[in-house]
C-alpha cells in the first residue's frame, strides 16, 4: 500500500469543460507535490468527464468519480468519501478557479506555524474567462479587510489576527472562495458533510461549523485566482441575499453552539444591527436637514426596524 498524500484536493465539476484544464494544471504546477486530487463529475453533459479522464491517465495523483447531478455540496461530499483516509489536510477547489503557484505550500506552512488552528486561508485575486487579470487587486482588497466584533462593535482586524467564528459570522460571504482555504483533516472529520440545503452558501456554512473547533490562520497573500465569467453562481444577487439571511439564522440557532458561542453570536448580531442602524439613522437625519420629508418618512420604518432587531438580539429567517 502506497504512502498517503499530505493534501487531498476535492474539485466538484459540473459542465466544466471550459475551465477544468486550467484548474487541474494549476494543481499540477504546485511546488508542494505531495497531494491527491479528486475530481467529482456532477452529472455533466459536456466533455468534463473526458477531460478529467485525460488527466487521470497522465498523473496517478488525480482520480475522478461520477454521480448523477446533485449539486456542488453533494459533489464535495462524494469527494470527501473518496479521498485517502491518511491525508493530513483537505482543500476544496472550484472547477473554474486556479491556484497561484506555491499556494498549497504557503497554506501548509501557515497551518503548521499555528498548532492550535483548524486551518488557514489566504486571499484571492481575479481573472476573466480567458485567464487574464481582471480588476487586479480589487477582490484582494475587499477580502483583506476582515471584520470582527469587539465590545459590541464591528472592528477591522489586523493582518496578524486569526479568522474566528465571529469574523465568519459577521462577514458571511466575505472571507473568500473555497479554494483559499486549507483545513486540517481531523477538523474536516469533526465537521462532517456539506449541507445541500445551504447552497449557494454551503462553503460559508462549512467554515462557520469548522470555526466552532478553533480559528483559521490568516495569510495575507494571494493564493487563488477567482475566475469571473457569465456562469458564476454568485451572480444571482437576490438568491445570495436570501441565503445570507438563512445562514445567519441557522448558524445562530445551531445546536452545535456552546453557550459561549451563542453569546458571541448574539454580540455579533447586535454589532451588525448597530452598524446598520447608524447608517440608516444618518441618512434619515440628512433627509430631514435637507428638507426631504418624504425620504425621511420612507426611512423611518427602517430605522425603527433596526432598533427592534438590536433589542431582540437574535436573527429570524427574514433577517
């Protein structure tokens, strides 16, 4: 029996023929070579299976499995069941994104530098459908600005601060795509499977659940190129907003939370409402001062609503 790989990489792939080659080549180009890569063909109707098969034929570290289309969470779960049981770390890479050279080595070193952390995550930058730089630095700057909760208020974290449960709850979708993370295998086993009911925020839900067991080491470096194209799942803004509210609710009321974690999430929720209240109240005052009574009247219920949410101290499914 062969030696187990250090890192297991799971790639869910649905009709991914446009970008899968570049994604797999970015894995093969890593300076850390002790990995396995499991590509899950999620019921694709294009050439995804054939492309994955070509890579399997030329690199024994790559494996592929197929299932009927079940969605990204289901595909990742199949991948989790197929990876080598002896690997130390797990990574989840989307089939249209690409690793930056040296990404796995950078993340591995970060995890090993903090024995108590559950994993590590870096930053993304953006490429377009053709693999060219796109709005360089914009996405990186957005995700570099991590928020936490301190004394009931939202605060910006220093680069040396870890990413903990509070940050993941406050930012919800603001830490980065799945490929920027490297997770300890022991923690992945404790977290369990992805929840298909939380798609398209299944990865955010997964990281919050992982953070119940400890913090992530933050790496202030670009480790992934996130590909912008017309089929991005995150393009559906309304669906994302609905799922954000659902995620905030389910994370708060999870029976897995300890009492201390529930108190932390209460503080985070109130900090979010305080921030939103301050912004709404500022606009309301400006409308009154500028002599725009109709605008002030329209804003008044929103101000009152934020006050009530702050007093309540916990989310509902509507926010």
